[in-house]
């Protein structure tokens, strides 16, 4: 637990490692300073006030402030608009405050962007990203890349049309619960939901804009959507959001739910929407994705937790494939451990990153895809033992890793899945490098793994990148 002790010592000393712009090889140079940002946007340390006797002390951050591995080098734009990170619009700190402390083992998954796209440069007109706090709440974001503006499209074109018929029944139960609760703000929120739902049902029958007259401005509209019990669509500037309460069940479950429970979940949704609007309206809102580490220590055993999307950086992807990844990046975080938890860090916990390049073709696409998952063990011996226990076996290829196995006859071979697994000290790296060719108008598509030669090149590039990232992560130890 040397890493954990060092991290704690840094926090106590008020000297925290922070991120600066990433270099060409995807590794952020080390920097130190007292103003590092905590996960979720909270301040890591406090600047002394001019007032020698402040009356109110700011709340301490939930977690130590670890390196922001994926901080953009410069402001990111989509078409004519500033890119908004969904996991900053609804941060982990927001989730903790509004929905309660996530239980140990909660996973945060997201899709995000780490480069700008000019008008018409992106493959589709809209970039679809999301932030998903598993089993708690999900926020989907749809942001135009073609230079369009939501306000110019009209409500009829931006409201959701899925399961319109279910909305009146949901809203009826919302209204009963809000009125039983008696909070005027909640009653007004639900009344507005009811107006939007009723107008949308009318519009779906005639598609005449007059059916939507009298609704609030786009910036104030909240629409109940979908088959979930608590799912809402709303708009901030050029971004359309959908907020789904993952723990709320389906619409049919509302009939068995107590009014007090419905009112509580509605109030949480109302507050979350207000919080998201407030964050997105901030021109200084961070464009980083969610924090790499959201737990008391950035080690598992003595093994440093790394950021897989920094190990598989844009530069490393291009080095391996000769192509630039040009779509959203998909990322899975290391499972959360709450502050003050007595739970021991789990051996074999992992995080992952997927980057891909899509080339448009006349009748389909050619997609080049690389996914890495990094599993963390307390030692190289434990990592090797876990590999043996997992039944990972196959052909061994010569690479810069300690071991690289192509599992042609692995546990999933009957499904056509080939496992490509590398060991590097206490790290187990799973690598998936493939192409998907949709070669014709009526083709279902065919997928093929890269050749052994390509895999060797990919593993060597990933190993070198992981070693560089590890060296940077350890620079602050012992200071």
C-alpha cells in the first residue's frame, strides 16, 4: 500500500499532482500545485481567504485529487458550438449529492470526444455521447456537428416521439403524487410536464405546429419520454439531453409505487435538470470526461491505476493503424469505492477504452476498431496466476510484453471469439483489434481480427505507452 500512503501524504501536505496538456505520445507531463481540481469539479485545496475569521468553511472534497489524464489540450468545438462533456454536465459530485452515495463497485461508463470537429467533418449530423452511472442515472447528450441550431428547428423537430401514448398515464400519476406532496415548485414542474406531453400527443396526430402553441420556450421545456418510469428530455443551448433514473423501473411500476416515492424521484429529476442547466451554462465547464480514479487510493495493492484512453491515445491508435480515430470514444471506469469505505481494493478490477475509425463507402462502412482493457493485480505473480486460472491459453507471440497469448482455443472460441491477452508485470492487458466491413447495400457486415503481425505491432505500441504513463504517474511519489 505504498502508493496509497504516498497519495495520502500528498493530500495532507496540500501538494497535489495535476494534469497539463498531453504530449504527442498521449502522456501528460507532470506538474504540481495547490489548485488541482478534484473529481467532479470540486476544489482540491482551498485558497486562504482575506477574511481571517470566515464564518463558513467549504466542504472537503469527497476524494483526493488525482491526475486529470484526459484534459483537452485546447477548447473542443463541435461545428460552431463548444463541446459539452456529459460527465461534467452531471458530475460524480452531483450524483452523490442528488442521488446518494454510489455503492462500492458502481461503474461509470461513458462515450466522449477528445478532439474538435468542424462543420460536416463528423460522420453524422449529431454527436451522441453519454454518461452512465450504472444502476443510478444516465445522461444522454445529442449535440449538432453540422452547424445547425436547435432553436431554429422548432419544437416539433426536437421533441422525442418514442412511446408518446404512455406519457399521459405517467403524468397522471406524477400529478397525484405532486399534489399529495404539496410542494408548489414540484406541482408547477409536473404541470409543465403534463402540458408538454399533451401537446406532443396532439402534434403526433396532425404534425401541425399549432398543436405546440403555448408551450414554454425551448430552454424551459422538459418532456417526459420513453417507457421508463422517470425519463425526461430537455435542452440547453444546442444540446438535447435525456435524463433517465436507472433505479426507477418502468412506467408500469408506477402504479405500485407510493406517492411519496414518486414525489421524491420527481424532485430529484427536477433538481438534476436544474443542476445540468447551470453547469452547461458555464463557459468554463471542464471538457474532460469523468475522473479516472474515484476512490480513496489510486492503487490496487501497490499497482498504479492508469487511464486506458491515455494508454490507447489518439497518437497510439494512429501509430498502430495509420488512421485517425474519428468517432466518439467509449470508456469504462475502474469501479468506485466510496470515501471512508473499509472495502479492500479488488484484485483484477479493470477499466477499458475503445477507439475506432469509420471510413464512409458508397454502400456501407469500413470500421477499424481497437479496444483495450487493463486488469490490475497486486503483483506480477498474482496476474500470471489469474491468467492460468481463467483458462487463457494458446499461441505465444514474441512481443515487448512479458507474455502475449493468442487464445484461438480459449473459453469463448465456440462463439468465434479469439482472446488476445498480454501480461506486463502486475497488468493484464486484453486487446481487441479488428475491422468490420459492411461491403454492400444488403450486407450484414463481416468482422475480422487483425493479423498476428498487426497484433504484435499493436501490443508493442500499447506496452510502450503503458510504461510511459506509469512513469509519469509515479513521478510524484515520495515528494
